[in-house]
């Protein structure tokens, strides 16, 4: 288990039943980066990865 899994598990336990829009998630990521600018690159990578999940050109080995 990665250390980050703890946060993911907490998120799932506390808010796993909620439904949110991607617009809401994007805004929360913006707020997080504003408050934690050192995390700009990882958040950007996560957002880009989520945005391109269905993009066949970005699959590993493609």
C-alpha cells in the first residue's frame, strides 16, 4: 500500500456516496493549488490524466 492510499481511503469512506460534477472537482483542484502551490505539477498531471482517460493516443505503449 502506498502512503497516498490512506488519503484515498479516507476520501472514499467520508465522501464515497456523494456524486459531484467534474466542474466542482476542477474548482476544488484550483483552490487546493492556490493554497498549496508546491503541488501545482502533480495536480496538473492528475487533471491531465483524468481528462485523457479515454484518449487512445495517450495509452501506455501507444
